[in-house]
C-alpha cells in the first residue's frame, strides 16, 4: 500500500501531524506501537501552563486538535497569572488520562484519509537521500513520499530505577530498538536525553487533612476558540499542595548513591531537563532550602491514581516507599506506580530547517521529543507544523514558517534550529521577546488566517474571525467617537476614577489604569461579545507597550530579511572566529537575524559576515 | 584579510617613531627588509635589533618587536618597528613595507580589526580612540581605563542588578504556582529602582565630567567694560590674542583660545564688554556675550578691585545664578574699594602685574571636583554615543516609574527594565546594532 505521508508515533506530535495531513486530503498512515495508547500522557496529567497554555491556543487557532481534545477531557482548569498582565496569562488544566487518549483515538478514527497501523518502525527507506517509506521490525514495508518521525521517548529507551536499567518505553511499552541506530548511520547526530516521572499513589490512602486544597477557577474557560464547554465548574477535581519535610531530605541524602542518576548506575549519558529536576536534584542543588513544594494531582475519574508533581526520582522502590511516607498526609500512602527515569535518543535539532524538514534527508520531517523538546504542548505544536509543511511540500507550496513575533510555536522552532539544545527544551514566556504580542486571548487574531489558508480552518470559523476583527475595529471607533463629560461625574466617581473638568473620549477614559471596559459598556450603542471587549481593553490600555514591542519586532524582521545564501561556504570567510565558524556551519542560518541568535556567534562575527556578503554581492 | 601597515606614532619630530604591521603576511614582509636573520624563527613577543634595508642600503637602525597571533592587539600576526623618528626616515620605512606587499591601513583599521576579531568590545574600541586623541594626562588616563574595560565593568554590574530583578519576575511568571519563590512586586522594584537610578546618574555625571576633561571646559569671560577681561585672557593664553585697550568697547569680536591650566583644558571665549549701549556694533557683541553665559560650562566673571559693584555688575551676577562661575577680582595692584560680600568663588589677581593668575586654575578644579579626579580611579564614560544611550536609559527609567505609578502589571513594567538592560548592553557592545559600527569606525584616526 502506498501512502502520501507516513507518521511514525501517535503521541501528541504524531496525532497533530497525522490529523493535519489527512484533513488536508493526503493519504496518511499513522504507525503506533499500541493503538490503545495514542495521545498518551505518561507524565503530568495536565495540559497547558505558563507559555504552554498559549501554545495550545495557537494550535487551536491554526486548526489543530489539542485544545478541543483537552476541553473534552477536563478535570480542572485555571487561568494562571490572573493578577499579572494580559501578556502572561495562560490556561492550565488537569486532563483525564483515560478520557484524553480515548477522545483523541475517536477523532483519529473518524478522520477520513487516515489509517492507523500497529507496529514498530525499524528504518526509514531512502533513495538518493530522499525518503521513500519505512520498514517495520517485522520486515513489512510501507511506501510514501514523506515520512514524519514523532517517536517521543521511544528511541532506544531505557527505564532507570535505582541500579536497574531495562530496555522499555513508558509504562512497559515496546521501545524502538533499531530506528535510532539506522538514523545515525544515515548521518544524523544522535543525542541522549533523560527525563523522569514521580510515583503515583492511591487516593484513598491519603490523609487530606494535612494538605492544602487547590481548586480550579470559579469560572468557565476553554482552550479552543469554538468555546464549547464540556465540564461543570462546580464539579472540578481539586489538586492538593504539600511540602517535603526535613525527614524526606534526610532519606534522600542518606540514599543518594542508590539513585540511578547519582551513582546507582554508572553508564548514564542522558541529560535531564533543567526545568523539571528530580527531587534528588532539588535537594542536592538547593541544600539551604528546607522544603520543596509538591502537588497531588488527580489522574483520572476512572481510577484512583494521584500524581505527586515535583517528586520525580530514580531511587529504588524501597527508598521511594520511605520518601513518600515522610510526606505530610502520605504516612500510609500506597504507591500504585513507582517513579522512574527514562533515557532516550533524540536527533540534534539544528539538523532541521524551520519547516521541520530534515537537512539530512529530503522529505523527512521530525517533531516532538525526537527534536529534543519536553512537554505535550511543545510536541503537539511541532507535530501540527510538521503535518502542515509536509502537506504543503506535497502540494508544491512554500512552507508555513511562523515568526518569533507571531507565535510561541515560532519561538520554539526557531530556538531549536538556531540554538540547539543541551537538555530537554521547555517553552518559557521569557523565551519570547515580544510576549505582549503573543497573548492567550489573541492567538486567533494572530494565526487563524494561516490556518484558513492552509485549509485546516473551516469557512465558518474563518467568518467568525472576520466578524471578531470587525467588532474590534467598530468598538475602537465607537470609543474614539463618543465622549464622557462632567455630566457623567457622578458615575465616574462611583467607579473610583477622577471626575472630569472637560469632556474626554471613551477611548481616553479607558486608558486610565483603574477603568475597565466593562464599566464603560453603558455608554456604548452596540453590544459586543466578551472576547471583543477584553481584546479592546488590552489593546487600548497597553497601547504604549504594544507599540514598543511592535517597534522592536520590526527591527528584528529587518535583520531577518537579510538572507544568507544556502550554499555559502563559511570556510572562505577567513576572519570568522573559529567557534562562530563551527556554529554557523552547524546551524546554517537562513538570515543574519537568525545568525545573530546563535550562541557563540557574536556581533563581531556578524559584521564580518555582513562585510563578506556585501563583498560577494549576495 | 590583507596585511596592513601604518605609522602609529604622531607625525612630526620625536625621539622614536613606531610603524606597525598586522596581518598574515606581516612576518614575511618584514623579513624582506630587516637585516636580523634570527627574526624569522624567533618566538613570539620578542624584540630584535638590526637595520631596515632597501636593496642593501641601510635606512635606519631599529628595534623590531615580533608578536604572533592571537595574543596581539588585532589578534593577527603583528610587527612593530621602532625607528629613530624623523618624517623622512619613517615614511621611507612605511613605503618599503607597502612596496613589499602591505596595504596602507585606513583610519582606525587596527582597532577595527581588533574589534572584528573579537579582541575588544565597543566601549574599549571607543576608549582607544579617546586615548589617541586625548590632549592631557587626565584624559589619556581616563581613556586607558576604558581600554582595560572598567567602564564595561561598571555597566556590567548595573546589568547584573537588572538581570536579577528580571529573572525573578520571569520565574514568577513561568512558575506561578510555586509559593515558595519570592514574589517580585511593584514596591520591591520601586525600592531597587532608587539604587539603580543613583548608579545611572552617577555614570551620567561622571560621563559629563569625563567629557569636560576630554574636550575642555567651554569658558566665557564676562564683565562690564574695562575691568580687564582681555588682559586676563592674554595672561592666561600667554600671547597677544585679544586687543587690550583702556577705551571702552574696543573688544568686539569673540576671540577663542584653548589653554591648559594644570591638567585642565579651558576653551576660552573672550567677549565684548557688557553694558547698555546705543552703539549697534557693540550691542551685537553684548547680546552675544549674554547668550554665551547660557552656552558656557564655566563663567569667569571679572570685577574691578578698585571700584564698588555697579548696577551692571549686579545684573550680571543675577544672570549667573545657578551657573558654574568664578569671580576674578582684578586690579589688586590698585586700592581696594570693592564690597565683596555678595561674591562667590573669589580669586584675587592683577593682570597688569601677572599676579595670582594661575590661581584661577585651582579654583576651576575645586569647582568641578577635578582635584579628586586627579588621584581617583577614573572610570568615566565619554563619547556622544554612550551619552545618548544613557539618556535613553534615563527615559526608560522614567517609563518604569510611570508604569509603577499607573499600577501597570509587573510584566509590563518589566518590558522597560529589559529595555534598560538592552541599552546598557549596547554601550558595551553586547547588543548588536549595525549603524553603530559604521558610526564608530568612521571616527577613528590613522594607526592606533
């Protein structure tokens, strides 16, 4: 059977890639090790979070699935950073580990042009450095024009607990033992990474009186812009906050050499994520800190597992027992699943282009943890872009490359291909230079147009976007046209703002920090939906800051437009510092803007590069 | 890149002159014209005695320094030829180098290469230019401090302060659920901002003083007619620049002169006497001199020891309110009639007898706190670019204050904090700006 696109792996990246490709009308094959384990959440039972929550909104705006699927599977949802500015607000949800994969599988099955097949891929077939299909460990062969690898943590994965190492994927799944080595043979640079997960305990063995309740927000939220609500705000599952104790720390220090990562195993090559350290890391690196915060999070309505967020470890089972029982409320806790660390192979991400197509093999795309990222959202974002760009390539069209001032997904991909990685990459708001432009609320205004153009956003949803845009313009126009005068002073004083001497426009009234648009609504002739009111509130109030960000972004784009020819020979530029030369040869940036972001390439190197480009008349 | 050569010492008659060669062919080219054959295989950073020869003809007896890449100023192979000075000999050696394959260095090219090769940062590059152009020991000391990166360190400290605040805000944003992490609040930023502002103001103030030291203090001599302004100028300058006469209103044109008292440069502007006059030509001079009070960094206000203060004197005194000025009480060779109570920063002189004139210099140092600077560790920022950036920094500081006042969310206020951090990076060259380089290097003079 011949397919147009084969997606290898059905995690969060693979599902998005396969759906995008199939929805764009391409015959797609999705190969997974276990069909009942698609869109699996082997780690946190949560979707979203700071920056990541915005990525989910972006995926939805572009026509991806993660937001919709999360909405259908919520246990609890919160708006983070509500007390801070609109730029850094983001949704974080507890998602049901049973429902989420089930809903995703249903969607996959209902999508036409999409076939799911169980198997483990052993090799990517090529002809003249161009992909022609894949072969399975069983020897079966599937032909295709394009292959997208979304293998997650399954490449040569080892589960590490104490002094034991087992060749296994997450929760006992079959790993892929051949693909990674075969990729290395084809010229890929393979990097060993590591991550970990905490123990799960039985809910009914916890003494909740010693914990602090962490409920969801008292308000309805959805990730998706279609605003369909599937949960009851009053029936959300709570999380609980506890802290490690001195006793916990003593147990860890006393047994440190038994942890896989601290001497239990002496052959560990994988580098763990800085942003998600194990409890051993936390205790040893911050010795003066007397306690560390942990969250008890529900995993599902359909079973009793509680996830101890912040407590990932690779200690042997008996030490884990001791550690867990030293925690408040968990004296008698029953461990249902022990914590483990996992080592896996990834491809060094500077080997791909901004389209996520490989520089090593034509028509091969990679997305998710194989590119060195961590996180479901980061994976899904890449998967969607890989699916879109693979399809566009089939269609003979230019790839969709999101810019740093347009989306967190753009920031993520640019960081990966420009800076490479040392440890698993996590998105942070601080990675985005123009985050006031990259808000949760305006993801549709930023990206829906792209989603429509590539054919993943329906005509109906696109019309909704146009209506919203028009509403925003109309509202701003109205605010500028109509005035409040000293006659309104009674009301103004009642909302605690300074009374007027002369009339001012509603627009200028809204600029006052203490005035919210909802308090101005009474002066408006037309009705506007809440999303429009909020959007305009932000745009008017923070106009000055938004302008600054836009100005900075323009400067960046100018450097971005100075292209570096693909065939440039860096060895011919004699005066480049050798570190810079190596980095430039590795990354092969497409523009001076990208070159400038490479660590190890300093401004002096850029000016030498500029002089060279000018001299060579590029 | 080509191998470049230039005369590095000032053109003119001096005890020695240095010709510098930099580039990958530096050693090969020098070998062709140098008699000492040990030079070829000599280790780096060694000095060699011998003659520069042109087809066997001895041009000069020289010491040649060999310095191998990368531990040189440009990071390229470098040779310095210490010759015996004299324009003709030095030029002849340079010519020889050029005919043997060197290219003549364009203005600032050594420094440009040092910068492009990553050897020095922008501040240091500017510092070197100041060093080349400096006129007094203080100014060159100041420039030297920049070369060794002291200004960079000052700025880097400030950036570190900012980075810690920014990082704290970032952590709060990215890990909002962690209650154990200190929350950076508006009021905490407000507190830290005070310290920050103090540091920025200190740098700015020092940069102003630094500027004065480097380019000289624009000084105006002012006084009503016939108190001896021109005589004082002449005594300071030591030559007959202005016309000195006892007839009122003869000094009509502003005459400029640069003088060095101690280590301080004064750019003196003589003025027409200030008095109410019907004379058209004279009144132009008067208007101009009144205007000059505003433009000047320093006013030397001359009064007559022999006379009581007149209404005109008092009018000038009024105008001097808030300015840096020194009262020069002239004509101490005559009887004292002056009432001195209202006068400040007094220096008693007699221009006629050339008595006490040098004390004016001491008073200037006192006024500008320059006495301290002579001995202090000099870290001053100079250069129009840096000052412009520092002013932008101040603007951003006020944006931060404004944001705090308006109760904007902390992540918005952070935008301006980040902006300050970026701007400070521009001073040390850690943020890249294309036009910056063009501007910087067009200002370099030949050689180093």
